[in-house]
């Protein structure tokens, strides 16, 4: 599995969280434009990204290139990630996930778990 890390903040920290959860996952840190393009062209299976709102800088390019139906805002300020919603998003085939940087320790494990359970 290949996961690309985009968004605007905490990219290296998010990549480290993914590697801590499963070191067999191939990760790449890119700009949000390059990250979304990697998913669109099949160079990556999933996109994760963080910003301060959860949907703006985290997902704007992914929404533009992959389409809104392929993207999910996992958390926003004052709205923590909900595991059931992430599982549903993954099962619906969504490929890009955005969240607020302060929720990364919660959101990333939930996203990885949902993806791995789908596979």
C-alpha cells in the first residue's frame, strides 16, 4: 500500500505516525498538488493531509483533482474524528482524507485501521 502525505502542516509527523502503525506501508511526503496528482495517476493508493481547518489546505487540491466524492474531511476544529464515519468513507471508496493537525494522533490510526480492514 502507498500513502501520500499532502496538506499544509505536520507532514513529517503524519508520515512518522503512519510508519509507527505499519512500517510496511510505503509513504511519500509531497506538496498537496503533487500528492493529489499521485493518487490520480495511480502512484499512490491514498492521500492524507492536515491543515488548521481539516478541509481547506488539507484537501483543496485533492477535491479539485480527485473530485469531492473521493474525499473526506475527517475532523474540523471542535469536531473530533469519528471512527464509524471513517470506516464508511473508506468502504465507499474515498481515497483522500483531511483532518486538523491537532487530531492527527487520533485520525491517522483510525484511517490506517479502516484502510487495512478493507483490504
